[in-house]
């Protein structure tokens, strides 16, 4: 398909015609006279006198040619521009111009978009005619007379000096002909004159102005009497200039031009480098001779101007990119025992100096001694951006090779504002690719390689490959790669032979394979073997080595088969496979190799673009390396230890299973380990012998050392000597044995077991080191040592749920293989045993050591299970695998419990009505037995609980504490009452026993018959105070149901949720602006039990926002809340307005239908031991709203009446439901029950509905197949369980159903038929283990007028896989919240907050003379401390120190193997983590203190004190005395943190802070000591810094205050403001600053300055305080002050925080959601007597500006968003590339895509808009095209862009016909763009 040329060139021929050249190279011109009027001075005379020198295209072209010639002609040094005839110029020749434009516009053969592009090109050509004058290095002087109109004013603005005769008349006439001046005047005149108002007046009116006015305006520099005098004066000045040094003159012009468009700092830097280049000029010597001899010695002409032009271009390029952003290079030399370090240094420095103009050394060499690898030499350098992009850098690599040493050159991230990148590098030739491993320091083992020759063999008779070639226009490229930088992936395509692995049936034809690598899967990039191509100029042959987190994805185009209408039909399609070639060992190589490499042949520009994109996008350093390549087949490797019979026996005999497991885990790391260990039998056996000898010496330390060893390997990527590495770790851990014993002491007595976890993917078995987990019944009975039971999880190769494997054959084969045959672990076979319900949902299960028959025996021993559906039977059995705490003291004797009936809805006898159970899962427990539960594990439960979720034999559910049981028991015992005929139903063997009942179980709680020997309660969870968060489904229901009920209800709820959302955000950002908030946040973390935060709370001495340890914790807290909570709209509800609670039944029968009883603890964070009677409680009365997760339909949220029932006062932190009524309230809410379900309780009436909706009927669904019940025998049960596991792991999961419901409900409405159908399927999926039913798959086709259940379009707030579908801007509440959060995320992601790379800044107050004496001792303990902390983090899978101390974990997007977390049970065993952390710190702190004195010398420790109290005293109490030597040690420990060579290995910064009391003592003394070298306090708070900035800004010019006072004096409406200024000193400064801020954000264009003044004062007085959470900091209204107070006045800068705090308070108020939604703000409020007012749109503009300001202050840590002391050019506003967005457009459009995207760019104001078409996309969009669009620009332009490309849709559809929604959205977007006006009103 061919396209017509984009621009009709015949309309541009006038700009491309050839100018004739004379013999002396001078252009022959028709309408321009070129005359040398004086030596070196040329006159360019406009010579269309008859036409008054009007401009035509030809005239413009001649002018351009003349200036271009004189620019390069060395005989010209200055130019005079003049006009012949009566006028200088009368502007454009309108007749000629309109004629040509009319021809173009009326040409029917050209479409609108091409006409537009043609006009743009014409305008651009004309602009160039004037731009060349500005860029001309020779000064140009304009001699102007008479009329200078329109284009003439454009022209003279491009010259350097302007002289006029007094008859001159100027006019910017374009507005009179219906257009904006588009060729330069509006862009240049503003920078030439200083009166913005007057230039706007002249431009907008088109009126004339004369010479005197032009002189006053500053447009001209001199006025002459007539034309002749003017010309002579211009020539005289030009002659004076021509006599000067041409270097000096032309350099001066260039510097002046640069200074006009840049800041002073950048200009100074520019002139510094410019003059440095000029010092070589002979003109300096000539100028000196002229000065001293007084002789006019002539300066030489330039023989060529090229040098000057190229130098100027280089300087301009570099200074468009600030020098501070030059690219850093890290040179590394790898040393060995034979290395001559000094010689290597000298050689490397010589190499660097050879390119000193481009590469600059930034620091000295750093010697790094890595204990696990060889030492290294580092040196940091910087190279220019231009040097790197020129390609010369790659030539430089050859020079480095001369060092003859192992090296790497690390390349850091490119410039932040680099925008000239490409989003796609397509069809790059791949010479070869393959997989291998790296052996430190220089060997690369190549295991498998595919080259062009191999692939080329299969291009013949390959239909699919030919189709690929035809689509891509490829020639002779059997392998090519496409880099899609926007979507961050690359695809390699190549021809292959038929491959039958993982195929549906035998393949017979050659085909193609696609390898896909996601950039987020790249851990590191090394570039090797860079060389110039011998075939093509500017082409390189380069090898990219990608270090991977997970294996690369492989897809093959296969012949497949499907059934249509009962007939088999073959077709071709992409299919995920594990290999592309039927050869042994390839699967192992592909999926166990750490490195995938590509050897490419590509152009220099492509190479640079790929490197830049990788550096920028994956945010990791890229390195150039020297590697020696060695081919190594994995078949040459020897057997693994447990495959060698002799070695296996030796390991089992002399070791243990724990050790054997770790050895298997070591080898599961892949070929990087196998190549190292299995290279020879000697290497393998030596390593194993050493491990065994260590184990014999100290088994516990050996196991810990091995675990540390494995973790180190994961982080290092490569090793040098495993034997030596393990030796070092073992020796280090042996030194720390006391800590090791405490860290790894047996926790079984506390129900903690160290479980081994194996992850099975389609290609690998990954062994994880043992992690702590709450035990279960099977563990306790059959594996108390934790050696026989293993947790197995099935995942994809990138650790996603197995459902995402796009090939069921792979999944079925893998699951069946291991479920049927078991797994070999540590020399033993483990087989499938069972799983809990939650494990099955997570794709996991338990394997146990033994045969299949052993598994059957264990299951039989757990109890007798009723014959039911297999999933239900598995669920019953799964109770034994539920994590629980064994309450050892809570022994339930057989005669101490009874089984009681449940409460049911009454029905008629023989009725078919469904009976509903009110008490389903809820029983009772006596207080005495509850006390035994508490006594069983004091450290877990900090106070008595009302309700316990439990397991007991075959029972499950909750037990509620009822004191009445104890009273009845006491009465029965005292009165000798016995129970008869109680306890069993339908059984003749009724029994009699003494009356003493500990528990009452319900029949609904009995799931199977357990064993009598299991007599202890197992506690899963206990009731406690819990905070409540909203979530997306609940918000969706609240929004849609309230809108259905009433407008007022919806408005109330939306307002309230927005406020809660805002409060949550403010709680995050305030910690970075306010030290008090930072302190309060830290006090709510477990950190407070280790470091006494309260005692450190003096921000003038110690700043939590500045000290790196505390700052990292605050950052971690903020990121956790934004990424893990707010991103999912988990919005905090204040604890007095909402709680999460267990549901229980009212055993007293006091509650009526519709009533509930709720009593809750007031203190949600209570940690002290209290009884229920001693804690502060509150009974809630009145309406309450209740729901349960998942909230899906409108009936799931219900309003009840909370009442006070005295008989229920003992129940705390639970919600009590009535036991009778037409339907259980629990059933009404998502069909829930009381067996441990937790309910969301909302007390906030602002969130309440008007009334309850009808409960949803979930019983209407159908299952995917008939449910078979019962089994033949236990062997059959074993087979059917495995069959069910396979089916479940390949079925639609609940998450997909929930997401589909949320998407469709947003588009079609919650009550649409399609949403009802999905809701039913969702409920079936939830109950699958109760019913055995699976829901039918979501429909993809229309059912009459009911749309498909699989969404075809999504709201813009959905991300992940759904984001590729056509999206729209939803008007619902969720989307509003998403947009607010998205704006915050943009700031977070573009700031450096996440990088945490800030250098450590020492507090100068932490100082003492002689601290250096203890640096070695401090370093020794720092290493010991850091090692123990790292071990603890590894044990619990904690990512960094901040997560450990804060308790807030952040889920990383990559390497998700670490995110497969266990649900560790109660509070995620945080108590265990904190206990072990406290113990480590106690041990090390005590050991250090005891080197100075005994511990009881520092603390009041008595002999009777137990260990836990000792730990508490040492951690939380200050020392009794502070010896000087201890202070020196602590200061030395503090100073270690600033030495990156010591801390980089660990990244641990908490060490000195364990001596928080010593640090506090030191800073306190130093701050008060007059003789101290410290002369000032070390920290400014944010408010202090802000105040200083405001005052500095105000002091920079005296005019600021004058403008404010002039405004007040001239505007009668704001006279009261003057009274406030008189009363409050420095208020004028703040108001002036805020007015300037308003102008900067364009608020003053629509809002009167006076109204803004009034608004700011109203905010200062707290008039709008209800709209914020600010506490104090306001000034008094004048009406509240006495006359004396008004006379004396107040200084607002003396209040706490000064002007900065007041300004920040105003921003917080104005950024609030409540302010944004105000209908009006009146100026007369608060007695301001101002008649102005704000409307809602004004409030919105102010709120947006204030919100943007606060986000900038928080995340960028600069004041750049505020009024600047120096005016910055807006053109320098930072640009950045934002995340790509999918855009759908109709296939058939009147205007083409080029025009559409250009309009998008213009409308939004983006710097660039990069886009490409995606051809393989969502099946339902046949009438549309998908474009991937990457915006580049400022933050504001990006926001405009996002608003533009999203279309609005109605909130509800009434479906009367089938509609193509993707097409509808694409059409709406197209029309929106076409009809959008570019004119801003």
C-alpha cells in the first residue's frame, strides 16, 4: 500500500529554488542589494521600492541567502540593514500571499491534514529567514525610516542594534488581518523590552507607535532627524565594530544571545568556557599591541568560520543540557595477587587524560577490598553527553583495552531532561544469541548459541517466516530483534524447525519463534565485544549481556486445533513453550542460565538510543566489560551430590536433612552454581567435605552460615570461590555464636516452625531457605522438628499464578508430574499430603516425606470425614493444615464440653423453603477456659479477648467468652447438679456427667469426626481492636447505591470519602514538612521499643527528617502507604469512626431483627497487659453501617441500629447479631457466616445510605459441571484430590471475577444484568470448597442485548493487563480518587525519594575530641551488628532495614519470588520479629557497654529481674552515667555511617542509634557549651528554611513592597488589608510573596489581586480552618483584638515556624478538597468589607495550584515551584518522559493520525509526543487502531494530555442493541480532538 506524499512540494518550490552564484561566490539577487559601504561593512538593502519593500516568498528567500552568505564570508565583520524608497518595509505582500494560500486551501486533491502540514512548513521556512539573522555571528544594525509594519517589526527584532529616523512608524499589524504574528515578533519583543503591558497593548490592538514611543519602550537605541542621517549613523557604528577583534565581537554577540535565554549561573558558565576557547586566539596579542603602541594594527580575517560555528553549536548544545547533569562513568579495575596497583593506576590515568576534553576525573582512586571477591580499584569520572552520543566513546574503549587488566566501565543514568530518544528500535539484525554464565572476574561460559546460519536453514518452506519478512520489509535477516522501549520489552524473532515439545499434536512445518524479555526482568546489563562493522559505515557489532531475574519467555507459532460446532478445525497461533528445539538439555540451559545475550549489528544512533533507554528505564547502571568467552557444554558437568550414590550416603550419614536441604537449595540456584561446583569431582567433593567438617564442629553455626551463604549468592549474581566464601562466612558466624543461638533458638514451644518452601515452575524447582511460620496440627503431631513437611507452591517462571501460563499442556504436565511422582529433596522422596483452603487459593500445598501409602495413612489418622464433594472433603481435611497456636493449657476434657443445636429460621414442616442458620460457626467458651488460652502464650495476646477463632478436633469456627458459663458452673458444683441426656443426637448412648462446661460447640461447627487424643484448643486468631480501611469494591458500592437513593446521599458520601482520602495523604506528606508529625509517626512504630523516640524529640538538635536512619524509615512509611494502600484505595477511617470486628451471635436473645450490639476499645494500639474490665471501652448507640469483604452487590452493605444490652456488656471488639428474624443478617451480606468472618463496622454517618437495599440472591448460578460426591476408598481420595488441585490451578480465580465485576459495574452500573451474572459466578467461586462447584467461564460474546462478561473497555483507573483495553474517564467516585492519587504518584516517581541515594550528612553536634581512637573498635562491632541484622532480615524475607524497624513492608515489582509471602498467622508474627530484633540489639549493646564497665553500673538491674525485663531496661532506659570513652566510641560509630566503603556492603544505618541516650547527651552538651567548636545549631526545620527563602526573595528587590501598597491604595475594596498589615509586622512580606505565587500560577489572569489578598488573610485568621487538619498557627482577627493590641501590633515572623509555617498553612487550606468544592467565597466574610467573590471554578484553579505546590515541596525538596529570586526562563522548565498510554482511534478517519497526534501535542502543550501503532492487540477492536503513545513534557502539559485523551461516557447504559464499545470510545476521542479549540480564552 502506497501513500501520497505528505506535503505537496509544488507549494513550497519558492523556498527551494536555487540562487545563482557569481564567480566570487556572492549570490546573484534580484530584490536585495549587497554593497560593501565601508571596509568589512556590508549594507543589505531591501530593494522592492515600488512595492514599499513588501515581503513575498521570493523576497524572504533572497534575504535569507544574503545573510547566510555574509555569515560565512570572512571579508564581512558587520552588517547594516536598510530599505530603499519611501518606506523601510510595509510588511507582507497580502495580495501575493493570499493568492498562494488560496490556491492551496482550495485544492480539492489535498486533504485537510496535508494542507495543515503544508502551512506549517511554509511558516517554518519564513521563521528561518529571521532566525538566521539572530544566529548570524556578525552584528546586524537596522537603519529604519518611515513605515516598519508587521513582518518588518519581526525582522528588526532579530537584529542586534536598531537606529530610526524620527518619521518612523511601527505597527504589529497581524491582528488586523485575523491572525497572530507567527514569525517571531511576539516571541522576541517580550525579551527586548521591559513593559509587558504595553507590548500586549500594541500586539493586541495593532495600533501605530512612533519613534519616540519606540525609544521609551526600549525597542530602539537612537533617533535621527532623517533617513540619510540614520543610515550614516548606522554605518559609522558598524565601522567602529568592524575595526574590533572579530573573535571578540562575534563571541560577545553569542554570549549576549545566550544570556537572554538562560539564567545568570548558566550564562557565566557559558562565557567561562567560551573565553577559555578564545585564549588561543592571536587577537589577544594584536589587541595588546594596539593598546600599548596606539597604532591601528589590523585584525586578521577568518579564513573559515566553520570552527566558530561548530564551537558555538557545541556550547549551545551543552548548555541546553546543564553541566551538572553530565553522565558519570565508574571505572573499575579487578585486581589479583599479582597486580601492580600503582602501575595500573598510572596506566588508567593516562587513558583518561588522552580524552581529557571529554572525560574528567571527579575523585581519587578508591581501593575496595571485597572479602568474597578480589580487591577492586574504583575511580569516578564524568563525560560530556555529546561525547557519548557522538560515538567516539566506543572508540575510547579500545584504548582502555591496552591496560591488559580485567575492567568494567559503569554508565549511570542519562540526563533527566534528555527527550530526543526513540520509543522503538525495530528490525535490528541479530548475528547470534544464546545463554551462558559468568565466572568472576573475566570468563563468560557460553552454554548454547544460535547464529544466523543455523536459523537461515529453516527459512525455506517456512510460510510464517515469509509472512514476517513481508510485514517488516526485512531482507537477509533470519534473526532480528525489536526493542519496544515504550512498553519496556524486546522481542527476538527467528526461524526454527518443527518443535514438538509442549505442542498440541505433532508439528511438521518450519515456523518462527519469539523470545520476549521484559525490561523489569533485567537485573543488570553488561556490554562486551564492541567493534566497528567492516561491512557498513557507522555500524557496530555489539554484544548485550542481560542478567535476568527470571527466564526469558518463549512463544512458538504452532499449528493448533479447536472444535467449532463439533468439528475440528486447524489454525496457526502463538503458543507459550519451554523450548524452541527438540534437543536434550536445552530447557535446562535456557531456564537456569543467568545471562541471555544478543550480538547485534546496528547503527551508531541505534546503539546510543538503546543504551540511553536501558539506563533510563531500568534505573540500573549499565557497564562495558572485558570478558573472555569459553564454550562449555553442560553435559560435561559431573553429577549432583545426591545423584552420586556414594556421596549421597556420606552426606546423609554424617549430616542431617537440614544440611542436605541447603545443599539442594544451593544447586537450585542454576548453572551459575553448577558450573562452579560441578566442574570437576575434586571441586565438588572438596566443598562437600568442608561443609561436613564444619557441621561436625558446630551444626547450628554451619546451618546459619549456609543460609547466609545462599542469601549472599542471590545478591551477588556471581561468585569467585564458593569454598573460600563459605569459610569466611562460617568463621564470622562462629564469632557471633551467642547471637546465633538467640536468633535461631527453638520456637516450637511458641508454635513457630521453620518451614522449608519449594517453588515449582514449568522449568525449575527453586528451594527457599527455611522461614518461620505458625505451626499446624499435622506439623505438631508428625513433624515437630520441621524436617518432614515441605510447603510446595506452583507458579509461572516469573512467580505469577499458574493461570497465566498460556499453554494448559505445560501446566497439567508439571502439576501431575509432581503430584503423582513426588519430589526428591535432600536424598528423600516427598509426596503430596494436603492443603488448607487458603493454601489452595494461593496455589500451594504440603508435601511429606514418605510413600503415597504413608500419606494415606496420615490422612486416615486425622479423623473420619463424611462422604461429600471432593473439594468439601479437602476443606474438612484442610482444617488440620490451618496455621494455629496450640493452647497447651486449654485442655478440653471430654466431659467438659457439650454440642448444642444452632439457631435456624423457622419453617413449616415438610416445607421446601431453605433453612438459614443464625449461629453458623459460633459457640461459647467460659472465662476460666479463656484464661487458660491466654496463659498458654502470653507474648502473643497482650490482653484478654472476647472471641477466639479456633480449631478443635473436627470443629472450627469461633468461641465467644460468656461469664454466665462460669457462674452456672459454680452454682452447679456447689449444688451438685449433673447433666443427663445431653451431648448427642440420634444416639442411644446418651451420657451423664458432672456439670462443669468449658465449651459449648454448635452442630454447625462440627465438620468431621476428630480424634479424642486431640484435647487442646488450637487458636487461629483472637478478637482485638482493629482499624478499618475502605477499599475499591466498597467505595464502588457506596457511590453507586447512594446515587440511586438520592442526590444528597451521594454528595454526602462522595464528599466524606474524598475528605478521608485527603486526610490519609496529608498524614503521609506532613511527615516530610513537620518534625512533630515525623516524630508522631515514628512513635506509632515498633521502633519506639528499641529507640526512645520521645527522648530524642528535639528537632533543633536531632532531626528525624535529616538523619538517614530515621529518614529512610519515614520514606518507607510513605511509599508503603502510597503503593500498598492508597493505590488500592485502602483509605484509613479514623478509629472512632470505624472498626473491623469478628461477628458473633446474641446468645441471650435480647436483640431484635435489625439491631446489633457493638462495644469497642478506645485505644487501638494498647500494648499493656489489661483485662477486659480495665480497658477503656465505648458502647456505640444509634445507626451503624456494616458490610463484609468482599463487598460485591448493593445488598452487601446494610444499616442497623446499635443498641445497649446490659447482658452483652462483657463482649468487646466484636459485633453481636440477633439470633432470630426472617433472614440472618450475615447471610444478607455476601452470604457470610460467623465461623471467623470479620465485618467492617462504620460509625461515620456521613457514609451512611438512606435505606437498605434488598439482599442479593446468590443461589441462581450454575456450575461448570455436575458435582460428584463420595469416594471409593482412601486411594481414590488421594487420586481425586490431585485431580482437583490440577483443575483448580487451571481455573478462573476469584481475583479475575472480582476485577471483571468492578470493571463492568463501573461501565454498565452495579444493577445491570451482566454484573448480576458475574456476581453469581463470583459467589460460586468463593464457595467452591463448600459446594465443589466451579463457576462457568466468563462469557466473551453477547447474549441478546446483554454484553459479554469479559470487559471490552475499562475505566482509566485500572492498571495491569486490563490497561491495554480501550479506556475512558469514568465519572464515578473511584476515578476521581484515582486521578488525585495519580497526580501524587507522578511526583513520587519523578522525584529522588525512592532512590534513597542521598549522601550521609553528619550532624556537627555529634562530636567529641579523640573519637578517632575508637574507629577500629566501632567498625568491628558495626560489622558484627550489621551481620546479625541482615541475618534476621533474611530469615523473615525483609527487604531493608527501614522495613525491619518500621514494620511496613513494600512489595517490589521485580524479583517477585521474595514477595511470595506466607500468611504467618496472628499479626504476621511481628511480635516474633521485634522480640528477636530487640534481643540482638540488647546483646550487642550489653557487650559493648561491658567493655567499659559492668552492665549494672549503667542501669538499675537487680538480680531478680528476668531476661525480658532486662532487655526492656537496656533498650528503653537512659544510662545512669556517661563515661567519656563510651562517648568517643559512639561518635566513632556515628562517623562510620558517612564512609560508604564501610556501609555499602550492609546498608545498615541504625547502629549508632542503639545508643540513643549517649547521642542525646553529646548533642545537648555541645549545643550549650560556649567553648564548643560548634557555633550554630545543625538543623533548620522546613518552616525555618521556608521562612529564610521568603525573606531572601522579598529582599532581592525594593519594588515588591511598593507594588503591594500601590494595589491596596488604589483599590477601595481591600482597605481593610492595610489595617492588618499595620497590625501584623511582616504580613506585607507574606502577602507580597503569595501574590507573586498567584501570578506565577496564572491565577491573577482570572481572579482579582484584591480578592486574593483578602483570601490569604482569611486563611491566616483560620476562617477556613474547618477545611484542613491544622492545629493552631493562626493570627487573630482585628475584631478580636483590643485597641492597645492593635496599636502595639504583632510580628508574625516571631511565631513558631515564622512566615514559612503561615505560608504552608495557607497552601494546606487552599489545597483541600472542601475548598475546591466551595460554590462561592465572599470577600466581605470575616469583616473584610470587600465586594469581590470567588466562584467554584476559581476555587478549583487555586486548589490545583496549591496542591501542585505542596507536592513539589514534599517530593522535590526544592523551592523551584515558588516565586524565584531570579526570573527563570520557562523554556528551561524540566521536561521528562512519562509512562506510555494506549490510545484507540477509528480505522476510517477524515484526518490522518499524523494530524491527530500533532493536534494532541499542540492542545496539551507537550514538548514531544512519540507514538507507534500496535498491531497485535485485544480481539474486540476490529474497527479501531491501537496506538502506543509516550508523552514528553512538563508536569502541567502531561496532566492536560491525560485529560484530553480520555473521553467521558454516561454512567449507565440501557442496552437495546449490540454495540461496539471500543469503536465508540475511539470515535468519541477522535471527535473530541478534532473539535477542540486551540485558542485559550
